[in-house]
């Protein structure tokens, strides 16, 4: 502690000092009055904080929204291409009938994406870029999407796929370029676990594959179970060398309330053997769940009636006869339109995003797509024209399209929508029995 010093003695105040003190006091009082009077004249301005810089994107469009499609018309998935192409054309007509985008008609150009085994995609995309497209609808497969997105990123073109479901696309492509109007494959795990939770299921077993797709599904199952306080029992990987009887023994030994088979169509024979072995081990058919990758016709692969009651999920909205008739306005010979609703909604979302961004350029559309799909405070609307009417008086919309409710996350994935619910008949064939909701969390 520092030493104390004696306080200095106060010098006697002289008469002059006293007068100066009174003068200073008077001056202080006058200054105080001046301050008070100035305060009566109005508040003193407060300092304005410097705003935080935000990234902005300049307009890159030319005033006309051009939609390009890269969908298959050749190869082993060519059967799904015509339905999506017809849906795109119907959507463009509906948009133009409602006044177009930014006061101009939307233009559409179609090109064949081919399949992953073909070398058509890159040349077709280059041709569309040369013709000034802003948005690509497609591709229909995840393998082609992974090839396309880096090219689209470099060209400033936004990609919206109505059918590419693999979560690996999300992990391997640049952010803010790729979007989809269909739930990703691993979202099926969330919908199934939600359904099982509602039925009071506690323990779930999983059969999956050892590749990146299987791992993504497994991680989604684990996260969904943890969130709901449910238990993951046995987990097994299936490949061509797996012994189905041993796998079934391991799964049944964990005493699960339900079993999810998230395997692939390439393992169709193994899938049939595993299903048979599980049921022979005492797993009830209605406790079994299949995913989109193995939800196939097993009528020729297993004994009659074996799979009756087995459940399954499949992405893609149901196409009613009325909707199919609308799509046939563009293609009179169209027999089916799987992924047609998703393709239609992709076009509408692109148009609404351009309206919200007040620019038809690809980067601007990408920034506005989530807002076009729907915000928490948005007013619901079910068509392009209806959404435009809402925007005349309201700042935010919530587009619910032909494929159902659409909410996009920051990665461009659908986090609120629907999946088809299927069940196997006594003929071991699958039929649609309803829908499973995919709820945003």
C-alpha cells in the first residue's frame, strides 16, 4: 500500500479570487441556461452507426427470361423425359398468359441431356449458353447433375432439377447454383422415421449399402432417431456377396419394431432374398419399409403373398388424369408424366424469383429462389398468376405448387413437401395408398 501524504493546506482566499469565483459561477450558469435553451430548440443529433456491408449482385439479365431444358430423350431413362418437357411447356404458357416475367414473354429451348453413359450433356449445355439461357431445368439424374453444375457455375446459369435426388450432388457442387423441386433421397429417412414415431415405434433396424449414398441415408436415419428419442438396433450393409440368411439373423436378433431397407435397384435379387429371409425370421411384413431405390415389382422374385403389407416411399407427386390431360396439350402422345409436377414447379419458381429479384439473370434468380418457394410470413398462392396478385399488396409469398408445398433450405433442397406412400399387394406388386409429409424443422 503506498504511503499516505498529508493533505496540502488550503491557502486563504483573497478578495480578488472570490470575485473571480462569482464571475465564473455566473458564466457557468449562463452556459447552462444556453444549453437548456438549445435543448428546447430540438434534440441533438445522435451519431449514425456505419452499416455493415452486404454482398450485392448486379443485374445480369437482358430483360427476357430464357429457360433451357436438359432432359433425356435417348438412353435408358428416356421414358421420363417427355413428361417433364411437356410440363415445362405448359408452365411457360401459363406464365406468359399471366403477363410473362418483368413484362416480357418467357422463352424456352429444349436440348437432349442423354444419359451418364453418353457424351451429349456438355455440348447441349454449351449450345444453350450461347443462346442466352438464364436457367436450366434438369438434368433428370444425379450423375449428370454433378457434371453440369460446375459448368453452370462458370457460366452464371442456375440449375433446377425436378428429378435428381442423390444427396451427393449437394456435397460435390458449388453452393448457390443447384436447386431441386424434389426431396433428396436422404429426406426419405426423415419421412419414414416420422411415420414410425407416430405409430409408437421405438427400435429401428437398417439395411443399407456401403457407398456414399448408403452413408448419407444412414446419417439421416441416425439424426432423425436421435431427435425423436428412438433407438437404432442392428445396422447391416448389403452387397452382392452378403449372405441374406446371416443378415436376417443379425437384424432379427436386435428385436426391432421396424426395419428399413435402403438398398439399390442393382441389388434386386439380393433384395428379394433379404426380404424373404427377414419374413422367415419372424419380421412382420408391415414392419418392413423400402425406399425409392428398391421399390420395385417382386411378383416374379418371391412367393405369392409374401410381401403383402410391406411399406415403401417414392419421391414424385401423383399425376392425376386431369393433370396428365393438361400436359398432353403439349404432347398428345404422352403416356405418363412422372416428375412432371416437379418440372412445372421448377419453371414457376424461376419466374417468381426473377420477379422478386427484378432481374432475369441466373445469379439473381438463384438468390431469390428460396423466397419464391415460400417464407414463414408469406401469403400462400397456388399459381404464378395468383402469386403475382399477392405481390401487388404483400411483400412475401408462399408458393404451393403442383408437387405440393415447397420450402427450400440454404443448400437448395426441399425440406417441406410430400412423398408417395406405397404398399405391396398380395401379388407382390406395389400400389400407391397415400402420402407422407416431409415437414420443415
